[in-house]
C-alpha cells in the first residue's frame, strides 16, 4: 500500500440529512427562521466544497483510483495466478468506483472537521503558495504512478544518507526541512498506523477463503511482525515523494508550510484528512481481500 498523504473528508450523507432537517422539523416555525437554517446549511456546504477544491481532494482520489487498479492487478497475479473471472473485474470496478470513493472521503473528512475553524485552512490553501503546494503534490503523486520514477526518487534520498557518494541532487539542508515537515505532521505515525489498519482489513477479507483461514489474533500477529519494515519503507517513501514534490519551492516556502502545519488549524486538517483516507482505504482493502476469497471459492467449486 502506498502511504496515505495529507488530505481530508466530507460527509455528503450528513449534508443531505441536514438539508432534510432544515425543511421538515421546522415546518411550524416562522418563515424567517426556516430561511436562516437553510442559509446556514448552504454556507456550511459551500465552505466544505471550497476546502475540498482547495486541497485538490478530487484529483487525489482519481490518482488513488489508478493506484488501486494497479494494486488489483498485482493482487490477482499473486493470489489468483492470472485465473480471475469476469466477477473479479466487476468487483474491482465496484471497489474503486469514483462516486463511492468520493462519498467515503467526504463523510470521513468532514465528520472529523465538525466544529473546526476552517477559515485559516482556506486562507492558506486558497492563497498562491497553498495552490502551488497542492499542484506540486498532485504532480509528484501522479509521477510516482511510474515505478521507475519512484525508484529513482528513493535512490536520491538513499544516496544522500550515504556519505561521500555525491550522486544525489538533493541537499542535506533541504532533506532536513523535509524531515521537519514529516515530523510536524506526524506523517510516519499516521501512515504506518494507516497501513497496519488496511493490512488487517485486507487479511480479514482474505481469511474468508478456506485456504487462507486465520483467526483475528493470527492476523494481528502477522501485521505486527511486518510493522517495523513497513515503517522504514514508509519513511523512505515520504522523504522521496515530498523531496520530489517540493523541489521547486524555496526553503522559506517550505518553512511557511511547516509553520502552518503546526497551527491548530493545520493539525486539525491533517487529522481529518487521514481520518477520511484511512476509512476509505480500510473499506477498499477489506473488499479487495474479500474479492480474492470469492474468486478462490469459485475456483474450488
């Protein structure tokens, strides 16, 4: 699983319910009161939409959908030996359906952001620097769809950690800033725990197949035993990805992003983004494991 990266989620269902409450329970209230409730709901939804767009969440989900489709091919090769049926294709299309991904992300992100002050978030990400940062993050994530690009970026980071190689175009000062950004946003911890959760979800789905039957403790032990290696890989991926994304930024611009990340608004937004992506990934990975189990069950028959 590719590490999660900072973004958030919105509750489309909650918005629909809120709109319903604004009309129905207040039927006997004065018209002005009803209009005020409706206007408040509309403003909240408009703010959510602005934040969604400013953060580029829609584009991020489209990239993640491509990653998921590639992952599904690898899973089929590993577990099904190329013998997946048409049902597998239908299941994968359902798992990575754009509308369901959008809804899960929105629900998770904006549920977590309930009551938060969104004005500082919008002020940063709707400003010129914030827009550039989001654009650079998306471009780098899309570039990392190519395994060779990702491998080269990882190699640059590794070379910098090895003294006297002189092979990396990345300076130590810049990498220190990247590490500071990672620490300010707890990206290693968030991503590592997210990866563990999604691995548990996948194995729970996979365990529905008789040949892979496991107890919950078996699953937890397996994921825990692999956690340290996963954590190290996550840290390397983050350094490579962020160094690639922020290469065009000045040190001062990265410092400004770090400073925002340390504010209450930055921390709240970071948490909400991981809440949304984490919920979506866990649902997808369970469904992916279950899809493998279904295929194996059909082959046994």
